C-alpha cells in the first residue's frame, strides 16, 4: 500500500514554464564565450536541473580554469533579461493546478532557481497567483539538487511527511533529489529534448501530458 498523496511538489523550469530552451541557449552561448566549446544538446545534458554554482564548478573542471566568483550572478541576470520578453506555461499545467486546488491538494514549487526568477517566469506565464505563497529555492538550503535537501525542506515547511509527497521533475538531478528524499517522482517528458531513458533510470515514472496528472495521482 502506497501512502496517500498529500503534497505535490513542482519543479519550475520545464515543468511549470517553458524556459529550458531559452535558458540553455543562453548558457551555451555564455559558456562558448568563456572558451568552453559546448553545443546545446551537451549543455542540457550536463547542466539542466543544477544550481548555477554547480554548473560553474563543472564548467571550470571542463575548462581547466576559474570563471570568477560573480559568474553565477552574471548568468542569472542575463537569463532574467531574456525572460522579460515573455514566458509561456507548460501546456495544460495551469488548468491542472486549478483542478488540484479544487480537490484540496497541497501544492508547492521547489526550484534550483532563485525566488526572483520564479516570480518573473511564473508572473510572465500567468501562473504566479496560483503559487506565489509556496515558492522554495535552493538558496534556502545547504545543498541543491541532486541532494534531497530542497524537497525535504519544502515538505517540512508544508507540514507533510516525505512519503506522502510526489515530485514533478524534468531533470535527472531533480529526479535523483526526489528519490533521495523518499518521495515518488513523476518525470515530465513533454519537451522533445528530455532524456527519457535517463529520467527513468534515475527512478521517475514518465508522463508527457500534464492532463495525465489526476490519474497519476489517483484522483480520478
């Protein structure tokens, strides 16, 4: 018998808002300008779901030199400039959030990104009014994904034990973090660039349409 789901924890980028392509195209450009010869597909495979501090550490190892202490903030600022032009919600996710709210399901967002970025992208997509009081960032904990700290912190703040939580993720580090936290993980694969096999191997149950959520959560 599985525990009844009492909390759904959404990742933000790629799960609630379609930002992965914009963000990773920019990151690819910046890394190439910094001297790292990397293409878009490799950038996504290496870095999606990680904090920019973790991205910097890996990029410096690949480059063999330091990028500077302010590099993460530079990338964050440049990324937020890109998002100012507009962000779309992941198809059907807004209506599913409204449905879950109607069912009395507790929801929150736990992202590697900072709160300001979540407020920007969720605001541009129209989702912020549904979620603005339940945003949790890796900045709030000691270790970002794939460590379980962020999901455990979010669950504790929401007053729910880990085994009653479901995580919705689209990245391998995110899936690994959810599994390490003792939570069930659904891997969203609506983006054609998503590495489905890697998500499945990490422990996620895969789905590619947000309209599947009620059935996955056994609400219908």
